[in-house]
């Protein structure tokens, strides 16, 4: 039995996995959707990049989880990639869902300088997207309304603080899920990681938020990762 720790991307909380969790549990696995500090029901809690890494490590250790599959969507690929090496032999594998990946000494914002302006204009937070920003991503109007209603401002320090890695990310056993409506090719850093024999690529014909647009299909890919 695998224990999935599920971490959604910017602005979202554990609720984003509501349609994925039952599929994993029905297959006999543990599923632990996690809200990171400063978001959703933890809004107001001070948070930096390493806070989010520790949130993930704490979840694993608090429940004494073994055979852990860390799942990170979008922004959260950065903290799960760091947490993966910190939980040691508890880790089974990592699944990056159309996500960023950490690079030692670099932050989320390192690859996206215009974000600095957004943080300055929003009191140090990254403002949630509007409904129009979700068009063309395979989402229904109901999906979009749900995402917009549940989103909260994302703490800026988690985006500006650098990642800390003590070993090459390519050494992790990993699956990378590329959502094709958000671009047909992974980013250059992910393409390089995929040359490792420990990484595999899976594509989904949907947009950047597959836990809403194709939750059953996403769950099946996660279940396949547990068998790998």
C-alpha cells in the first residue's frame, strides 16, 4: 500500500484533491491531501519556501507514513522536490503534476522575473487568477467557479526564497505529468531531468489543473506510479 501526500499549486488548498482522493482510497492506498501554510484554511500563517518544505515533511512524520508518494502540482513541485530527499527511506517516488521543479539556490521567481511586480502590487502576495485566466484549459464553467471561489492569495516569500537540494534531482524516482493544453513540451530543466533512467514522462490531454478537469484519469496515473 502506498501513502500519497498530495500538494496543490499556488492559491489552492487540500480541497483541490477532493475528486482524486476517493479514487486512491478505493484502490486501497492512503491519501493525505495537504494545505500548505498561508493558504486556504491556513491563511494568515507566515510562510516561506522552507516552511512549505517542512509542512510536507511534518505531514509524513506526524502520520509515520512509509512507501510515500509525494505528489506536487504546479508551484508545489518545488517544495515536494526538496521534501523528497528529506524524508529518506520513507519515500517511494515523486510525481510532478505539470509542475515546476526545484534547482538548488534558485527560487520559483528565478524563472519568472515579472512576478516581482505582482508581489509588490499585492502587499507581498501573488494574487489569484481570474475566471478568464482559466479558459482553454479543459475546465467547465463550474470547475472554474469552484477554483476561483476557493483560491486565496499566495505568500510571496515562498516564491522568492531559494530551494535547497543536497543531491541531484535526477536521482529521485519520479514521474512527470505534462498537461498538453498548457504546452506540448516540458520546460528545458524538466527535459534534462527526463534523460535520467529514474524519471518517466506521462502526458494528459487536458489543461494545467487536471485534478479538476480529469480527476479519474489523474488518479489512475498516480495508481500506476504506485505499481512502478
